[in-house]
C-alpha cells in the first residue's frame, strides 16, 4: 500500500504557480512547460488555481516584502505533503534583485525550499528536470531533505534559514 | 428465489455491477478518454491511462483540511451526499438488457431528481466553506442550475411523451424497437447534451468554476479525500448522464435486441458492448464541445438556456406530438 501511494504521489503532482515579484520571464517559461510543445500533463502535472488542490508550489522571483506574508499564507494553506520549487535565479538567490531594499534574497528566506531550478529565465526543460528529480526523491518514502528536516522541527521558526543549496538539489540546465 | 439469494443479488447489483465498483472503474476510464482526447485536440500528448487513478489515490492520501470558519458537518457531508446521489441512478438505467435492474414505473423522475443532488451538494458545500470565492461560485452554480434544469427536463420529457411511459427502460425499448424515432428526437438530444454539459460545469458552461476569476468556485476550499470524492462525482455524473441520454434518445442496448435474444447471455454481452459504444460516443461529443468552445459569461449562459434551449425543447415536444398523432412512424 505504501508503494502504491508513493507511486500515486509521484505520478500526479499538481502545481500552483506563484509569482513572488518575478520580472515575468520565469512565469512565461513556467507556463510554457504546460503548453503543447512540452506538455507537462504527460507526467500528470496539472496547473491548479487554489493552494488547497496543489502538491507542489512553484515560486518565481525574489519575494518582495509585499509578497512575503502572502507567500507564507499560501504555503500554509497547502495540504500536506507539499513540496516547494524555487524557479529561476531570483527565487534561488535573489538574482538581479540581490540586496534590493524591497526584496528578500530568494524564496528560502521565507519558506523551506526543496528544489532549486537555475536559469534567468529558467528553461522549460530545466523546470521539467527539476520536477522529475524532486518527485523521484520525494517518492522514496518522503526522503526529500526538507521533509526530513521538517520532522526534526528545524522550520518551525520561519525566520530560520532553510538549508544551504547543495549540488544534489539543483536541477541541470 | 429464497430471500438470501435475492438479497445477495441486490447487493451485487448495488456494490459491484452496475453499481459502485463498475461505475468507479468506468468513470475513471471516461475521465481518461476525456482528458486524452482533449489533449490530442490541443496537439498535446496527454496523460497516461492510469492518470485518473493516480490522481484519485493521491488525493485520498493527502491531508483533508476543514477551514476554521467552515460549517464542519455540512462541509464534510457534501461530497459523500453528492457521490451517493450520482451512484444510485445507474440502477434505473438499462445497461445490458431492456430492463434496468430495479426498473419501475416512474423511475425517470427519480433519475432526474437524483442527478440534481450533486449540484445541490456542491452548493451547500461551497457556501458553507465560507470562502468569498466559494460563495460567489455557489451563487453562479445556483443561477446556472435554474438555467439548465428546465431545458434538460423538457428535453427528457419528449421521449417519455412519445413512449407514453415514465420508465427509462420502457422508453429505451420503445425507441430501440422504432429506430426511426431517433432522428425525430434530434433537437431534444442536442438540447439535452448541452444541458448535460452545463450540469457537469464543463466548458463552455464552467462559469461557476471560472479558474481565472473564481479559482474553481465552490471547490476552492476542498482538499484531499473530499476533493477526490467531488472529482469522482463529476466523472460518475458524466458516465451516468451519458447512459441516461443513450437510453432515452438512442434506444439504450438496442439494436442488440435485434441481433440476439436480449434475455440470453450473448444478448447481454452485445447489449453491454452497445452501451459502452453509445456512452463513449456521447462523452466524445461532450469533450469536443469542451475543446472547441470558449466560456460564456453568466448572463450569456442564462440567455442561451432561456432564449434558445427552452423554446427548442418546446418545439421538440410539439414535433413529438405531431408525429404521435399523425402516426407517420408505425
Ligand atoms: S530569474 Fe531572471 S527571468 Fe526569472 S524572474 Fe528573475 S530576472 Fe526574471
């Protein structure tokens, strides 16, 4: 039964796409990956409109201060188990907005992130690769590092930094 | 037949075939066919065959949230009531033989009533989720309900008037043995198809869901297994609606009756095959409608139903009356 559920989870990731102050480049590419040419529905990915239906939160942009409480709220509204993808250089590290007075330096300053997809903007292939790798990993009994750390209570405090970016969690471009 | 045998048989009908187990499987197949065809029409590859099952299983295993402000009992009961409402009518629709398993005089009314239950469950659930989007969506569901129910009932009335019976099985055998009546019902069939599309809240009649402005309307707060049940309800409703239309307008399991004796095993198998072909054809038409049309606004939707479909359904009734009194079709 556990195996079956793991298979179901990794075969049906519904994504919620959230713009946290991106320049729109990454958003266009994210939507691109759902269009006929790349067609993420092949992997069971559907784009959902409400956080209640979603499994994977795809964030783009460096998270503006305006967006911060909203991002937290939307993250909390998603039902468990949930995963977060930081799509684009801005979402990973602040990118061109680094040290900007009105922005954070990436999504992981606000909520825990499971997968970083680099690129400015990301290419649809990179996003697909990121999602597939993320699901492979989370399928293995929820072994994604965030899930492990969550259970140890590291992210109870949302001010705590969310792990370092290691090679394992960066998708190929 | 002893009581135990009869009870066992009834339980088999309700739980396995044509009840719960069969409907569950067939509904997932229909959803797959619908999504795959939709993807192909958009020049995409589309989901794999097990996709609806994976979605269902995943949703069952997820956390199922009840919002703090929501009316807990109603919010949780709505999906179960909706599913029960759509699982029952299949017992009154003929599938493999002329008679439905629990057919009785007047079951058409029961079927039409049961098919409205999911909409009401959605309305209650959406309203009591106390979410602004959910409540606006609920109001639209209600507005839409008054739009499509009347043409749907009027359209279903036409074959009933022609056959002179209120039993779905009776109507199916009447139309099945007189195939010349099928073109007579063409207008009614079109009206019923469009109304069914609106009942299922699919494009072009998906104003209550309207993801761009209402983020899926009444379903906005549903997650986990409650959402899974609502999704299953929609799929089952699609299958049952298609089965009802095929029985009323296309003669149900006929022409299997002409090929083999309908009571025999061979007749039952052929009749079941005919049922699958006819229902999938109706699902196909509904999918093509969904792929080629764009969403209407709510007031356009109401005027389509009241200004076009209701008069068309009335014309259909008049046509049936003329055909019936002049007896042009033996
Ligand atoms: S990573 Fe580049 S394309 Fe994406 S939001 Fe930032 S600046 Fe725009």
